[in-house]
């Protein structure tokens, strides 16, 4: 465990995985982490950071192998997978319309 700014804790595993816990609601965050592990084996995946600091949300930083696989899959399925229009920038929309 590592204390961060005298406010919160990070769990650091031997594998290098870092789990960032919130300032308050630590028990609830650990229950959430346990649920992700039980259902999805999250701690066993190629992830370097699991951020649980925002209640009800999780953010992940992928490891190198997972990042490469994700990028390769995104390139491979570019014509199939469209970004969520709600989150697309105007530049992305313009580039997509030129490509079509």
C-alpha cells in the first residue's frame, strides 16, 4: 500500500498493478473491485492501473500488450466500429464524412 498526499491509498501489487482508492468510501470501492474480479477476472488481465476514485465509475490503463491488441482491433474493424456520435468531435465527423 502507498499513501498518496496524506489523503488516500493506492494498492500496489507485485505484478506492478496499481489500484487507486478514493479518499472516502474505501470499503465500497473494495467491494466493487472484488465484484469486478469475481465476474471479469479484472486483476488477472493486462491492466496497469485501476482507478476507483470516482464512486460508481472505473477507469483502466491498459498494459502494453492490451494497448497493442486494442489498437490493432480498432484498425482492423474501422469500417465496422463507428465512434459514439455523442462523443465525436466536429473534426472526427468531418474526417469521417470525407472518407465516405
